[in-house]
């Protein structure tokens, strides 16, 4: 099962996320759930950088991706960054609604 952990600050803003595990929906190379989650999470990290210039602190290895926002400058486009991260969450929840045996989304508040 894939576990996606979305970390929010007390003010509700998304600070980062991690994705861990394998869906095991199908054989490797044919697993549409794993492929979708990978494309969405990696695509979000790439989109934040390409569209806002903010480079998320990320780590990736087999079955794992972790991405966190750095300390943002005052001129960072926080609204656009949050829109991209919230969009990722909406898409992942849609996948969870259809494939709940293979993916779980957890939201946590961090301090």
C-alpha cells in the first residue's frame, strides 16, 4: 500500500509531503496506481520549481519520495505554491476514492 503523508502547518498551509510504499495493484511496470502517484507527486515537485522558482528539498529512492518547502522569502509566490500542493492533494484523494485498498492519504499538522 502507498501511504501519502501531507504535512500542514498550524495555519493550514502545506509545508511538505511524503509518499512511501508500493500499491501492489498489479505487477511492477503495469501498476497504474503506483504510476499515477509517482507522476503526480514528482510532477508537483517539478511544477513548484518550474512555475515558482522555489526548489523543494526532496529525497527519492525506490518507493519513497519526500519533499519539503524551504524557508520562503517574502517575495515567494506562496499562493501559487499552495495552489499546486492543494491540487496534488485533490488528485491523490480522487485516486484514493477509487483505489482505497492500495493508497491512503494522511494529513498531519506539524509545529
